[in-house]
């Protein structure tokens, strides 16, 4: 499934996506310069060089390997519950679309509707202790029971326990991979991944379908985990853990960061303690998270203009959006709310069908 109307344009985007050294920002630069992927592929190499793109990109775009990668992806998309989401088309997760380096394409296996629901990421050590694994499972069960989708990286340890906990509660869970969806990593979680798909979860990757799990892919994967989510909960992490990268990315993206403390004698607690020193919220129970994400006091409504309904007057962000479209950053400034709160409220309003986002700009919708 895809949201592009032209099969030729879809194939062209897949070919661009398969090019070496063409990351999200360069991909977007091409589309901004040529308007379509098809036009970009047809442009002379000199035009690519003028955009500052590596020579290897222009040289590889007509290669048999790149063409075959696009054809394999088109074949994969013919199967049920297998989807391609493009950053500038409907169905792409609104929170993720706001990132400067949002993935231009997302491959998804499972239920794409999960991406439209509020998500909370749970990450942590691959070598977690038994209490840490039990903690991750408990938090995931309670968050899933509270209506959140639990998002993680399908890694061993805390990630896997979080996915399992969400499934046990009958909730939704999303696994973001650092490899292609046809090169599932780690292999030990193949059964878990199959269960996630079968029970209404989803697997997501920005990598080409057959991409191997290269080390450089995982920090990039982490920005997607945090970018999809309203907040990130870290359970057991060393100071050098990739989970701390996810947490710092979340903070940079305006998301909430939560950390579970531990014993000063446990090496796995040091990363969480560092996050707390740096400003992360100390968490002892799910209530601590829910209060941060849902327990805000309402600000006084923005003065309405024209004939608005009582329901519209009750929500400050909706009142602002009725006056004019805004980016989330502009809404944060106009409302005086923290960015995390603005993003959470916009997600709820979008689910209710009261607002819509197009290329990072939010607008209010008529009831």
C-alpha cells in the first residue's frame, strides 16, 4: 500500500531511496529542486553536483542494482498489511514529519493505524537484569492498558520485554528496526516480530528492505523511536548505552524524557541517574508518566473570534488554529506551553479529526 497516485513516481522515489549516501536531507533537497523524484532521476549529473550531492549518487541512479531494489520493493508492497509511507503524503505520522531529518520513506509491516495513536517509547539495556525486564514489562502493560502504543527498537533486553508487555495487555506496539524488514535483527526476535504483526502491532524501518543491520543504522533508528513518541522512558542503561542517545534525541525533539532510578551499586542504573541529573523526570510508577503527559491544568481559553462553538472555545490550540495555520513551534510560542504538551494535544486533536498537518503546518478542521 502507498499514498502516491503515480506508479512511476513511486518507483522513482524507491530508486532514490536505494542510492548510496542519499540521506533524508539530500532526498528532500532533490524533491525541492526538481518537484518530483521522476524529474530528479532524469536531471543531468551536473544538476546533482550543483546541489552538492556526492558523485556516487548521480552515478548509481541508473544502475541495475538500484532498479532491482525498487522493483523488489514494489513486489513486497503487493502483499497484505505491507505499506510504504512517504513523508509528504497523508498517513505519515505527524510528529515524525516535523523532524528536519524525517525519513522520506517508511516501510511498515502490520497496522499503519498505530502510527496515528499516542505513543510512549520504552528503551534500555540489552543486558538487562531480571528486575529490569520485569519493570519494562510492567510499565508496558500499564501504558498499553492506558491507551498508549508502546514503541521500541525490537532489541534484546528491555526493548523485547516492552513489546511483550504491551502484547500481554492486548495493546498496540511498534518495533523500529535498524535493518530492512526482510533482514530482521536480531534473529532471536523473529518469533516476537511475527507475533507483533499477528496481534495488531507493526514493524517499521526507513532502511531498504534488504538492508543489513549495520552499526551506523542504529543511532538513526533511535531518532525515529523518539520522533514517533510523546516521550521516552529509559529503564537500565549504562552511560555509553544507545538508549541515552535516544533520550537525548527525544529532548532535542521536544519530547518528554523519563528514567527509572536504581541502586547506586548496579552499573545499569548509572545511565538513568545521569539522565535524571540532566533533567529527565524520575519515574517510580506509570502514574508519574501519566501526570506528566495528561495531567496538565488547562490554560485559559484564547479569546475567540467570530461565531465559534463552545467546544472550540474550550481548547486554546484549536482557537489559535482557527485564526491561522501554525507550526507546532509557533503554537508553543503562542500558547506558552512546553513543546511536549503541544505535541501531545495536537496528536489527540488529530485523532479526534479536529486538526490536520500538512508538511509540518497545522490547521483546524471544520466539524
